[in-house]
C-alpha cells in the first residue's frame, strides 16, 4: 500500500498540468504576541515546503508590526517575565467577544494594573487605556493593509499567546469575505483542543493537528478531497471529524528555510524594532521534534509530537552555513527540546571546525552531557543554554519523573560555570503534591553551592492540557482542575465551558502547606551577588572565584571561600587527588572501586566520606560529584596569602 509520502511525491512529480484546477492560494500569518528577537520558524518551514511543490503561498510576520504599534519597550514589557505573552493577548477579547468586553472591561483594567507588573516607569505612560488604544490601531491597520481578497486559504500559526489575536482577525476576515477558508494550527489547537476550538468558533474552518506540511499542501492542491487529509480536523454536517494520523515528516526532507519575508517586513517597521533585532536577534534552526525522554509529569510535548525525530548532523551543518552566509548572521536559536540524542558530540565538533564566531542558544538535558562536552559546547559557540533542571530535591524530581538526579543538575551548573556558559534555567514550584520535604531538601542541598553557582528563575506550575498530571489529576493530589484567572477574564463563561483551555489551575485534595520559594531564591541571588562584590574588590581574576581547585600533578589544592569568615584551603595527597579528579563527572562508588582496585573498600569509603563531610564532594545515593570549579590559573598574590603549612582534608581542616 502506498504511503502518504509516496502519494504526495507522485502528485508533485506529475507537474502543474496534472494538478487540480482548484489549487488554492495560501496566506499564512503569525500574530502577536510572538517575540521579535526570534522569527517565527513555522512560517518559513511551511512556506518552503509548499513553494517547493509549486503552491502559491505568502507569509506575514505581523508581530513585528505589532511591536511598532505598541512601542518596543511596551511590547517587551507585555511578553517578558514577570508578565507573559498569554496575558498580553487579553485586549483582543474586545473583538472576539464584544459584549463580554463591555460588561467586564473593569476586570481587564484591574488585572492589567494589579497583576501585570515589573516596570513602574513603563506603566506610568503605558496605561491600560493606552494599551487598548494601541491594540485598536494595530487591529485596524491589519484589517485594512493585508490583501485578504487575493487568498483562498488563510492560516494562522498559534503558540502560547497568539490565540485571541488570531481569532480576532479570523472573525473579521470571515465577516468581510465569507468564502475565505480559515485554518488554525500549532500547539494551541493540537489534539482534542482543535476539536473544541472548531466546535466553539464557527468562523474557523479547519484545524491541523500535528505535522502540518503535507496537510497544508494537500489542502491547497486537492481541496475537494479534504475529508481524507491526515491530521486535518473539519466539520461534516453537525459532526466534527479528526483524521488522526501517525504520519510524520522526515526532517531532512524539508527545504532549507528562507527568512526573506521576515527581513522584508522587518525593513518596513520602525527603526527601534529593526535596531533591536539587529542587536539581539537570532535565527531559529530546527534540529528535532518531540522529546526522546517524553515522561515528565508536567509536560505535554507528546500531545504535539507523538514521536521523536531529529535531523542529521550534515543537514544541520548545511543549514547553519547557508543561513549564516545568506543573512550574515552568527547568532542562532536551536529549535528542539534538547540537543541531539546520540550525535550531539559530532555536531558540536563539526560546528567548531567551521571556524566562525557563532553564538547559539539551546536547551539541554541534565545528565546527558559530560564535563568535556561542555568544553566543546563553549568552543562551538553554545554560550547560552537552558538545562531542564526543575528541582534540587530528589523527592521533587521523582514527582516530576524527570529521569535526572539532583547530582546531575548540580553537575550541569558546575560545568557551565567553569566554561562561562550562561545557563538560564528554572525551578518549578507549586506542584499540587509539593511537600515540605521538597523544600527542605532543596534548601539543604543548595547550601553547598549557592555562593558560586547562579540562581534559577522560578516557574509557578500550572497544569498543561494533555500532560500526565492533566490526564491523572487525582494521583497528584488534585481534587479538581479550575480555569486560570486570566482565562476567566478573557473568555465568557459559556466559552470556557467548551474546554479549549491550554492551561489550568487546580484545587488540592489535601492542603500540604506553602513554601517560601521566593525568599529562598532571593537569598541565593543575594549570596551570589555578595560573592561577586567581594571578588571584584580583590586584586586578581582567581580572587573572584569562590570555590575552585588547582592541580599540582602529585597533589591538589582546593580554595574554599564559600564562608567569607572562615576561608579554607585543602591540600590533597597523590591518592586523594586521583580519587577527587575521578569525581569531576558523576561517578558511582562501584566505578570508583573498579578504578582504584588497589585501595581497600573501607579506605576508599573513608576518603570519600571525608570529602563529603568537608563539602568538597556531593553524594547522592551511590553517586559522587566534586563541587569546586577547575582553575588552571592561580595568582601570585593568592599564593602569597596561603599559610606555610597545608593540611590534608583526611586529617585536620585549616581555617584561615
């Protein structure tokens, strides 16, 4: 039986003359509130795929124009922490639900004034009334200045904060041109959410759930047979039908992206928007879809991508080279939930060998990479990463089913610090079954490294549609799911009850108490800042380091300034040195026994116990990790301050 891929290839091979005379012209749009530093990758992926198959398609990056209308600082204020793009969309409720807006405008105003905060200087001028006025101007401009009548199919790519803006424009298009077909796709309308959206908004004609390349191509080239298109959700009389499919795209088959339409629109925006992108912008490159772990209890990636796949290393390299040359760009955003599963080392090595001053932002998984991998990351230009840390409590990580340990999380932060890699990670708090032990374990563990490893951002947990917690709420101490406060403001009750919501709050079955995560992280940040200030006031680069070691070949010195009032220096002998260096990466006691088979088990255990009690090694179950940073430069001024007599950690500790 021929596959969908074979059928599509056959249609394409037959050429334009064999295509249906009903071939449709397509317009694809990305609305606010996407960030302007990273172009929408969905538009060029779909545009390139359809153009390669001779479909007439145009794309519009309208979030760029929105940033101009709102003003760059105001736009970034709306979408960035402590605010977010989901709340930023709320004023578009005015056009989707005009009666609801008139009745509840005061609630919108109150939410904006009380909940959306973070910059008092901006809010003095960017008032709620100003917010609404600028939204009106952008809405009117969009309706009047986009050539809607030239296209048969008008599609919207929807992520977190683009739902209401897309609904607002789609509704107006349908009012003006009832014959136009409106298509939604993206994470916001995936799976059963797509069915609910189609049931709720009659001006939306189709939803694509899953990989959209072939679905959109077939909809444009063979529209009369849309009822057989995989991944498509459509109406059949009073019934909503979803052609659920396991078909997926081979990522290597996709054409190399063209960001020409993005740059064209960028050139037509305000000077401050153009300048911002040229200073801070980065081009996205997709390396994978889905997640090979795919077991985290908070995550709903499996709803969006039912199977993990990745591009080949050579194809990724080809794209990087092409895009860098064409757009004179050296800064890239890697699109994928983590680095390649197996060939990440080969990718890093080949990127490094390109010999360009690249800067990459990538997501990574704790426990996947070793110390030497982080050295290679930095050498290849991966200067900013986001590791999926989520917690520093073994108990908490178990609830999240992360598949990583506290010791893995610490290792990733240590290796980043050693190599000057900025790790912009989060910890998740407010799990429905969060307990005091989760907080206390975290507080205890971070005492060992909060003076020199960077603190996290706090991510307050909400239940995402399709996640394991959403599907099994009672197993996580949830009595019932509740609508998010912002959703109760943005949507009329009758629409909320259609259950197309992407996020939910919850009511716990059992009250397990509250934990002051905000204060914990604030204290951590303060401790780090104090250490930096103390280091800067001293004379040398190594004085700025808080906890590090220098290797003497047959001995090793550890400088510990975590307690500024009781600075310690440890000198390890030759045997202790070898054991300590074996713990640079996480290693089990069994592996250490094999490596040091000449040392009796009890003696090896005693040495490791001394390391642990001194706080120079972290132990989790049978795993060990050294905590000080590696440093090959020791200043002469620091060595002059050392005591004349160094004492081994296995004997007496010397407090200086």
